[in-house]
């Protein structure tokens, strides 16, 4: 099951049901991590593109040309270093928050419906975010980037280790030398002990849903069967609700699995923490952050 199959109709109500997600806290934490471990720098408010300053009256034309060429190259490299890729960006809430912080953002997602909402947010914010409709397993960029992010369990939509490894190898390929990759994932423990084989229901004024979970411990797969009811505009008549269903499938992973796949992709693990407590990972951690770093381009 591809993520694109799971976010068609659901995209229209995704932000409604995610309104309690602590995006602001995630954004602050991500910025702290980039500042401490990364190489990407936000653009200060009011900053414009740096103008070339290669002219010097005492230099020969040849010297000036060489200086201009060098400054042009340095500016191009700096622009790549400062790019931040949000892999599995969804409706772009976090992407646009980081853009507001001054980062040059790229958002990649497989769902055209989710990206349509993200681009609406971009227009409202008047940001320069570039959104690309691509599969994270074979995404393509026009340059390297200094930082790659993937949060809100996007990686769990990769249902086998080969897909995870392929994605991580692409991340490593597009990381600027010394760049970082911060991602989270839901653990086997969460699916098996916390949400597996449970039913969740929630009702809002304009929509409601029934969320049924089915967990397969042998395959480490969790299936979400969603039934969603959305109010439609019926004019002066009694409101009508449109019903639709979607199925989402995610796979749980262990810290050992993810750490191994990071290393096989050519990166090194900087740290792993419990994503909810920001403390040491335990056997009962439900979601884990891993920070990985690009290393091989220095060799």
C-alpha cells in the first residue's frame, strides 16, 4: 500500500484531525538540532541574496574575473548547504513553519491532494517553498541539501527494509558534505502494545471518523481502516454527510533495525532519543528520533 493510496479523500480533513499535533514544539526542536549539529542556516528577516563584491580598483580584469567566479561558486554552495528538505511533508504545516523561521525549504510528498493543501499554505504565507510530488523511495532533487527531515512517522509507510535502505541511500546521496538527516519512526512496541487491534472514534462539528487498527505481529504491519464522515453544503436543508473509507498500512521498526539501515546507507548515527520525552530510548518508547550525519563525501 503506497502512501498516495491513503491520502486522497483523507487529505481534506487531515489538518482537522491533526489540530492537536505539537507542530510548534517539533519546529523548535528541529531548529535546535540544526543549530547544534547541522550546517544549514536560516536566512535573516529582510536579507536579500548576497551581491557579488569582487570589484576592486587595484585588481586587473583577470583577477576580478577570478574573484567573481570564486564568489559565485561559494554563493551557490552556500545556497545548497542552507536548503532543508522535508521528506513526506504532507499538508506542509511543519514545512511552512520552518520557512517562516528563515529556512529555504523543499517539501516532497507522494500525495498530490496533500501537496495541493500545502501549496495553499505556501501562497498564504508568501514563502518560496518548492513542493515536489515524488515517492520518497526514488525522489530527485536539483542539488544537494544541508538538512533532510522526515517526521510524523512518514518512514513507517515504507513496508520493508529494502525500501527504507533505498530511501536512506538517496538521502545520503543528496546530503551536502557534513549534512544531517533527522527522522522519527513508530516502534514495534507502539503498534503491538499500544494501538494494535484497537478502535478509536472522534467526532467534530463538520466531520468525524472511526479508526480501526489491526496489527500483524509476524510481519510487524499495522493496518488502519478509516471510515470518515464529512459535512457537505446542503444549502438551507438539513446538513448531509459524505462517507468515505481509506486503508493505511505502516510497519513498525526497532531502533536496532533503523540504526543498521542508516549505517548501511553510508551515514553514521549521531544520537537516538525517545521522541516524546527526549530522554534515552527504552523498551517502551513509542516513537524514536534518529539523527544521522553524512560522512563519506569527506573521505
